[in-house]
């Protein structure tokens, strides 16, 4: 992994992106999205992960997170979610996706016949308030730019959903300041 994409300060907040191999549309069902949500919540409760913002789209998710051993925590989250997602895709009968995840599995991945996530999460340290606000805007506007909703708070699988009056967010964020 290139030095620019490493977590150098484990205590700093980092913007991360986790992308499905070949940008395959895995997160098109509530059950698959909930796997990521529940895993993030588990990491908050059991691994001291702070979650400042997040969004799940059909083929990737972004988050701004911090915490002790954040690199190991995110690696464990990705490993766990990969297994859970594969089980869920089998339960949903989405064989075509399983076939694709098997076909695009990297040759060095010998422990599994499938690969869910692309290598790396491309962490970017939030070293200033300006960078944090820029990433928050980018993350929350992702569904809007893709034409999925008119406003960020209308996307259910996003921390922006908390801003919608009367909403019942699936995952609340931690206070950044």
C-alpha cells in the first residue's frame, strides 16, 4: 500500500472508502446494507470506533471514523462483512453476483473463492476543519450527485438522514466536536 494511503495517526479521524470489486451493485437490498450498518455499530460498541459520518451506495461505502487501532478495526469490519454479505447473497439467490465475485477474486486470495472488497480503503486524515467539512459535504452529497435523491437527508443509508425531521436513522453518528 502506498504511504499516502496509510493511517499514520491512529487517533485522527479518517475518511475511508470501501469499494466492491469491479463496482458490483451489492447494496441494493436492505439486508446487505444492514450488514455494514450493524458492523459499524458493533465496532463502535466493542472496539471504540467513533463514526462521524457515513453513507452506503450500491457498490461502495464512505465513512469518517476514528479510534484506537482504527486500521485493524476497519480491516476486521471488512473481513466480517465480506463473509456476511456472501451468506446474504446466497440467501437472496443472487447467484449472478456470487459468480462475478468469484470470477474477479484476486489470484492471491486463496482463503476464499470470492472477493467482496477491493484492496485498501484509501484513508485520508482529517487534519483541518476545512478538510473535514469538505469530506462531509462530498460524502453526504454522493447519492444526490448520482441522481438517487433530491437532498442528502433523503438517503436512508446515510448519516445525513439524521437531519430529516421525524426520521428514524439506522445508525447515529458520534459528535465530532
